[in-house]
């Protein structure tokens, strides 16, 4: 164990975060995320929800300040009346660490899955909220 590092961040996830460069993307996937959307680097964090993982990651990883939308959310299907309240929680967490805020955009499902499959890494979680998938684009210090 190390001082000051949240114990939810596994050695594998810390290594991936350190390897990522400017513009690389990491996906935090809910418990319903399909296998076909996975890149090569996958970290399993079963038993945890996305907000606690997002909070731990945001303590160390800057978002890309050079793009309009460094945060991408999975858009609700047009026929689905569901309102993803978890998005507000994501924004509050990100705003604690990012002076420019979340600056998020929602991507339709096919576009989100394609982007996720090309991400540097994906973190699988047990998040049960619908439409809780989020992509973060890493910035520079």
C-alpha cells in the first residue's frame, strides 16, 4: 500500500493510468456493458459502482483541456423514457477536480461502443444504474 492513494485503485488500474498519454481514453463501464465493446486492456472492478471509481481516478488523472468534450456519456435511446440521474453525480465528482467542469457530450450507442472498443482501457464495474457508461479523455499536467 502507498500513502494517499485510494485503496479502490488497483495496481493494474494505476499502471494503466500511468501508461496513458495525452488524448488516450478510458471507459468506466456499467454492469450491462457488452463484451464486444471492450478494448484489449480491461480491469475488472466487480462489486464497485462507477461514482466511487470515478472519484478515485479524477484525483490523479487530468481531463483534456484542448478538446470541447473530454467526457462522453452513452445517450439514452430515443424510445427510452429513462432519465439517467447518475450523470449529475458524475458531473459533481468531475467538477471537484476539474476547473473547466465535465464538458460532457452524449454519444449514441453505436458511436459509444465503437469509441469504447478503441479506448486505451476499460474498467468493468457492477454499476446497476442504466446509461452509466462514461469515457474520459486524458489531458496533460
